[in-house]
C-alpha cells in the first residue's frame, strides 16, 4: 500500500506538497519510506492533526495512514468529526482485524469468532459485540466526498486498490473534499500464518463482513468557501481578528514590518529563571502586532530548579508546526542550555547568552554570539528576578523582532501592577543598553 501511495505522489507531481500524518501503529516507520513532509501524531489523533495542517497550509496535500486499532478504537472520535466536517484531507485505513504491532489483541474490526490474545475463545457478539464497519459508519455522514473499501489479496484487487489510492489523492488535489479508503490487508505475523494463507483468510473471512465497494463518490468542491483556489487543495479560512484602532496600533517590530522573515526562537534555562514568562511576554507582544504566533513550553518534573525551555515562532504567515528543531535564535540562561541547543542554531542565527551563568560558548563562526551579565544587571536594578526581562530586552535590541511598547502594552492588558510594569520597563531597557555595549566591545 505504501508503494501505491508513493507511486501516486510521484505521478501527480505533488511530492513537495505532500504531508504524511503518521500516528502510532501501521505508519510508525512510514517516514523512512516516503520522502515527503511528515508529522508524527499521538495515538488516534492523526485526523485532528491533519485538520490543523490543512487549514494552516491549504495548498498542501495532507494524508493520514492509520491502522484499525488506531483509527477505529482510540481515534474513533477524531475520524468521525473530521469526516463529518468534510475536511479536505485523505485518510488511508489499514484494516487487518487485529492489533498487529502490540501482540495480536482484538481490534474494533476483529470478525466474530476470530481468536486473539484478548479473545482466546473468539470474539463473541454477547461479550465484545460485532466488528465495526468504518466505511458504512462514515457513509451515514454528509461530510465525506469519497469512501471506498478495497483489499490487497491478489493482482486484480491490488489494481483496484491502486485506483482508489490515486482517486483519493486526486480528489484532494482538485479540492473535492474528504476522502477515505479502507484497505483489507493480511497480517501474517499477527495471525501467525504464511502469507498465502493470510491472503485466502482475508477473502474467506473478512470480505463477507467488510464488502468491497464504493460507498460514496461525490464532488464537494462547491462546499468550499468562496475565494478558495480549489486547484491548491481548498481549505477553510478563518475570519481575521478585528484591527487594532489606529491610535492604539504599535509601530511593530522587524517581523511585522517584513524586515526579517519568520523568527524561530528557543529560550532555555532553569525553572525559576522566568524563561517561560519571557517567552510568553514576547508572544503576547507579537500578537498585538498582528503576527501569527506559537508558544510551547517544556519543563522538568519540578519547574523551580528543574530544566525549562520554550519554543516561540513569529511569522506574518500561518504557522504549520510550533516545534523548532533548528532555531534562528537561542536565548541561553545557563550552561546546560548551550550544550542542548547551541549546535542546532541555524547559520546566520543568534546566540544570546547569560554571561552570569554561561562560561563557555561554542566555537562557531557562522552565528552571532552575544554575552551579557544579565544577573548582575538585574541585581543592580534592585531585583535579580528581572534577569529574564534583561535578556528579553537584549534580544529585542539585537533582532528588533517585536516592538518593546507592544510587550509593555500586553503587560497592561494582563493587569500588571504599575510598580511591576515600571520594573519590567527598566529591566528591558537595561538589557537593550547592555546588548549595544556588548556589540561594541
């Protein structure tokens, strides 16, 4: 099946637009085999992740590859609602009637009477209920445009599966709506039978329960919102936020003005240093400038004293993924942050280090390295807790990514006390002066 998908992607010339969303199960190693965009999703959540990707990148060809345990069990809610909404994505559903990767347990699609490790006497109607027929279930919804069930048992059925795969992907390219292809597939290792016998087992026991047919074949391109170019895959636009009144609108930083492109920033240090708060403050300020923003935190079992970092993206365009593996900038509050993230900074990027705790920096000539004694500066201002604002101010001076007043205005909106607001302002401005001095040294 994966070869059929790869063939269709190549024939349609959509490799640079294709994005695989692979959850736990059948697609867990699929990114090894397909040279396309890839996002790993939590168990069962692929349709939800694919929805977000497609809405953020309407021109992309987004497809999920899921097994029966993943899609019909833990992911039942996600597939139902994605199908009901008619999301312009493609879903390939591998049905082998068993949890093939985790020991051969009973799946939602296991036929009645089939023995598994969790139904050693065979699946019974009275205890486990009948198998779920996902094509029939989704066909009761108005959202899907194309639903078909095929099998991989012989050359004839393989060719039919090939046509279904190509149609499901072509539908998305042409903006026809949600496509779902269920594939009855043998699982020799899970069933503990030779491959030839596994093929016969599908034909003898699965096809009578899961008939091979087209359940839905419609063109839903007329349901797309007006103004969407269906040749690029459709998509669902969101209403723009109301503009900030002209009198209140900040001038905007370099990202908002278009002086620099997307900024991918990682802030890292110990819990208690205000790392996450600094990232959130920058995010709030960027949103006031009308930027697209993502902020995701990560911290150890105990925030205070444990490790803490966050990833922050700023862009004028929709952001497909919040994760950052190659930051354009790194703000390192301590030495361990250097070892963890400095090597990944993009060439031409920025390393801003807290010289109070960072004694060694990498010997890289392809990045800009600036060190400021933020702890000492904050202490001179009267509060060592302002170290994070000093570092934030230095970052603003070095990149101009966001206007300082946008961040301070966000503090006001959040109800920051006047005394704290003034303390933050002084720390930010001190950090900016320190950055200028460090550059001139």
